[in-house]
């Protein structure tokens, strides 16, 4: 199936523009990671510690009324999310727990809504020390995954391909951190799951492009490096767009129909799919060309 037919886009020739965009994205992403490491970003209870409760009511409870009820009982820093299916309410209280916040929330609702019975479906409490350890371990896990990518691509292709693929994958992770940091979205374990998922997705797309480049480099030994890379990327462009578009539609369905619980997770997937396609074409491949050109220049010197 060919979505675009035969194309002749000069992807490598646009590397200065793409690199400038990628550098800006990466700087914002690094700033976001620094804030996360400091615990200064919008951290979920997974990383900051706190309490998360899911309650199911007999009748609908507007978020405004629930927030007022909690304020009356001294609970002012609660994050509320309404789950309309089943009249459910998700209550999150971040930070160090003082006393028993889950009991305080239940007592507040029992007094403020006496005619509306509820059931506590889930209750999760994470201490601040555990949250701090999870935050540090998560950043280490992302770093280890990038090292693994270098080793895998270096073994399958060449070291220069491994370096380019790792930079592109790191770029994708930074872009997702940048998006969530700018949107002030909650950083939790679901988001980190999305980051690692996109890292694998982006790597797969990059490997497909690299496979075609390696194949054409063997066939066309007289053509310029830039022309072979451009030709190879244009050859797999339809495949890349169709695959990404299919995945994007699925992630969009999760975003619009999946409910509040996985809303941010699906948003991270959507951002990751877009930047994953971008990096495979505009970051990974041009980086290999630059490395090859500099190696050739050094050998001739």
C-alpha cells in the first residue's frame, strides 16, 4: 500500500532547521527532567507520596460540590477527577500524609452527602520516601534503556548508527517530558510507561529506516551519501506514515474514549508517536550522515 507514491523530498538538506527545532525541544525537556529530579514539577503521588482514592456514589456528585465539602473539613489540596461511568470520583492528595487522609475524606463525604451512599473501591497510600526512591529509580531506568539501545544498534548495524538511534530516542523522551512540563501535566508511573513505550516504538521505526539505508548503501556504492539517504527515506516514507497513522488512530481513541484515568497516558502516546516519526527521519538519519562525513574528512586529512 502506497499512501504518497514516489517522493523526492530532500530530508537531509533540511537538517539545520530540524536540528534547531530539536535542540529547543531538548532544552525544554532537560529543564523538565531537572525539575522532576528536584521534585518541583507537577508530580503524581507515585513520585511525591500521598493518597489516591476512588469512590463510587449512588448518585452523581459534581466536582465543585465535592471540593467544597472537602474544604469545609480542612482538606484543601485535593485533586479531584470525575469518572462519569458509575458516578465515580477520584481523589488524590499529594505530599506527606498527615494523619489518615483517606478516613478524613470519607468522613467529609459522609457528613456532607448523607443521602448519597458511596463505596470505597480503591485506596493507595505512598510515603514520601518511597516516592523519592521511585522518582530516582525511574530516571535511572530511562538512562539504562538508552544505553541498551546503543549496544543493540551498534551490534546490529554499526556504532555510528547506534549513536544516532540513541540520540533520536533520547530526543523523543525529552520531547515528551517537554510537552508534559509545559502543559503542567502530572508526572506519574503511567507517564513513564508511555515514555518507555514510545522509546521502543521510535527505535523500531528508526531500525526500519536504517535497514533500507544499509541495503541501498550496498547497492549504490558510487552515489553520494546524501542522495542514498534521501532516496532510502523516501522509499519507506509511505510505510512509516501508514504505520504511525494507524497507531495514532488507536491512541486517539484511548484519548477521547478511554476515560480520565488513562487520559494523560494516551496524550503522552500521541505526542510520542508524532516525535518518533519526526526523529527517525529528521534526527537519526542526518546524524549518521554528519558522522560519516566527518569520518571521511578526517581520513583524507
